[in-house]
C-alpha cells in the first residue's frame, strides 16, 4: 500500500528500539496507509555487543563460545562499521514492517549524549520537509516516564515538550514502553494500553522484523540485536510461550 496518508514520525534513539518498542504499531500504521517516517537519533555505537562480536568479551548464553573473527572469516568491527551494521539491521527490520529505506532519516546524534533540545530540533527539521497539506503530524517516541535510558527519556521528553509548546501542530503524541519495563512500578503513573496485531499479516511482519536482528552472516550481518538483548526480542516475537507480538503504549 502506498504511504501517502497523514504523516507520522517514530523517533528512534537506537537501532532495534523501533521493533522492540513499536513494531506492531509501525506495521499497523503502514497497513493503514499512513506516511510513516523513522527518525533515527543515533547509530547505537556504545552497545557492548561490538566487544562480543569482536571476540573481546563473552557473547552470552545465546551464542555460547567466544567469537574469533579470524577463524570465523571477518575482521573486527570498528566503531563506524559497527554503527553501519546496526543501521543495516534496522533497515532490514523496517522493510519487514513495510517501511521503505527512503523513509528512514538520521539525526546524527551521539549515543549516550542525546539531549532534549537536539531531539526537538531534529523532529522539527524532518517535519518541515514533509507535506503540510495532509493533516497534522503524529509523533511517537519511547516513554519519558517508564524508562531508565537517558537517550530514550530525552526522546520522549522532546515529544512531550513539543506538544505543550505547540499543541496545534503536534496534537497526536504517543509513547511506547519497552518490554524491559512491562512490569515496572512506574506504570501506575500512566494509562498504558496494549497494541496487538490486527491480523496474521501484522503478526508475521513483526516476527520477521525480529529475525532481521537474528541474522548472522558476516560480513553482511552480525545479529547485533540478539547479541545485545535477545531476551527482550523473545518477548516481542511471540516465542517462548508468548501468545503474539505486542506493543505497550501510553498517551500523556
């Protein structure tokens, strides 16, 4: 389906946040014909997964043996190469969700150094390039209430502040809660709801997006998502007895 409906921007602090936090919602908006845009704030280069893939630390129980790049046929990843590999994983995952590569935009911010002001500026800069005659622009970001990662909180707070400062331009704002916080005590302070797939196609799209982070094929892909947060992916992809993929979201 062509993406030509009312625009919506998903603000993504790091690659994999989109699938883990809002995979169901992204796929559903695409299916509804919304003009879905992804604003990637950073390339997530501070992840510990680079050391594991380079054979400098344990890859954990999912992989088991330590990596040996020389034996496995790839060169250790530089920071820049690791960032590019993370973006490639995200691009593949978003393709599974129905978002084409030309709808992915990078803000060029630094992992662990994201500020509210920088996120607001990046959102406005992207929004100014979108058609202004298709209605207001929806904004989605990680929760600024139920999360501990400073980059996530800055992204969510930026969306909140934009809504306060200009509710006419930004009337539709929502936040997702990552699976690590689905039992967090702070949920009592928000009115959260579950977003379940509306049909089997959406379910398949989200599960396939998870698989994009599980692809080990050096030098083309390095399963960075699963090296990093495999247990969280399991909560999304419906494995391990989970009934189906889902996203948890809240408004103000």
